C-alpha cells in the first residue's frame, strides 16, 4: 500500500528526531524573530469630556509590529471595544469616541503582536473623565483632536456605541479581537513548550504538511535566544508647537480667556537639564484676535526632564511663567502658573528635530 505524502513526511521527521537528535534539533531550530514587542506608554489618568481622546505609545522595534490595538470599556462593564493603533512618526496612536460627562471613568490597555504572533500588552489603566483641561491638573491628560472618524471594533452582543460615549464619528466594525486572541494564544502555547515533541509530530499525521512550516519554526529549546532590541532613549530635544489657554474670570461668559500660540525649541542634556527658547504669540483675548507687534516674544527657557514629567520656566513680558507637564511620545501637556497667581493649561506636539 502506498503511504500518503503527509504520512511519509511525519514518519521521516520522527525518524530524524529519534535517530539523529542533534541534527534534528539543528534542523528544527530555524531562527525566527520571536522577541515580543516592547510597549512604552505613560498611562493616561484623565480624559476631557466632549473631546476625542488621542492615545500614543512607542512600540519597538516598530518594523516588527504585526498589529497593535487599544482596548477600552466603560467602567463597571464587561464588553471590551477596540481601535487599531496606527504608526504616526515615532509612535503608534489611536483615537477613541468622545466620552460624555456622565461617564466618570473607563478602563483601557494596549496590546501588540510581532510578525511571529508573539503577544504583549500593558497593564490596565483607569483614567477619570473630567469636565475640562483645568480639572486634569496634576494628572496625565490624554491628547485631543477636534474631529475624527473612529473605526470601532464592537464585541458581539454589545451596542454599536459604548455606553457613556458620543456616536459622533463612530464607524462600527465586527470585532476581530477573539480571532486575534486565538492566534496569539496558539503562539504563546507553542512558544512555552519549547518545541514540538516526536509524539506530537507523529500524532499530527496527515496534518503535518499543513503545519510543517510551523513545526520547523517553533523548534526545540536549544534554539538561540534572540538578542534583545535596545530600547530607544526618549528625548524632548527638538521643536514643539502648541497652545496655551489662560483661565480668566474677567472676560464675558462663553468668550474664553487668553489663548497663546507656543513654539518651544528644546535642548535636553543627558543629565535631564532642559534649555532652549519659547516663542509666544498672544492669539486671542476674550475670543477676539490680537494683531499687534507687541503681542509676541521669544524668551529663554530653563528646566529639567524626568520622564514622563518635565518642568521649566520662561520670563514672558513682565511675568515669569512656570510650566509643568508630562510627555507621551510625540505630545506633551500640562498646566502653567505665573508669579502673580494666574494659571492655565498648555499642550504641544513634536514638530521636527
């Protein structure tokens, strides 16, 4: 009786392993890029209601990322929604729907797999949802975008829009998370065993050809451990552009206070010392544009960075402004205060080196 090719293949592999174990291990120990992706992410602790929150993470090595997602759910619910994180400059980013004021808190985490389906994920974070940037003072606030189209992966049996979120910009997709999790789980199980035993190969029988490549790749425990990829050292050196918003009670209702356009040119020393310049332009006062040569200035800044936090001061006009904030990938935000007690919030994004 003629044996099926798949059975011959299985028998040949089993015989090779049993008769020449050293050679079989060498054959099965084909190199594979199986090191898990490293996720660098400063956990967000505060979101602004009515705004599209933007999350960032640095994934390395970026070229090995198979997929990356941000999973989130309203607090005290069981269904996890997800959005794909996409590469954007030096980081991966994702935007989720606008949380409403009645939503007090949500939970989220980030996961990623490499090309070999080796998974990794962050811990769960539970940021609060607050009414405005000032309410996020002394917290790590998520960045915001004015508008967005959110391709939302919706879990089975859950409403299209998560409870406590606005439907604006939401495009619902059938969730792919369970399938991805199943694949990732298979990869973990195979990796944990250190290889496939002779019995497993023989037992596969006719299916050995279909999974033959995987059997060769997921080989024996004697395969060399890949060298870890060095983690990039973060730096704020470069040009950052953003906005400063002053809290003001002297303007008419619903007109806002003063809004400034900010351009930081930072230089960070290896010690963490921060220096550079701030170009500040007063853009609006009480909602009205300001067009005056005296409304802009360039001044020196001095401070320090201890990731993810930074502090610095700048002498602007007749006041000294003290800035505090946090860095998350290519964005930073925080609060500021002058020596006369005036205060506000600021944010900036990386522009160029």
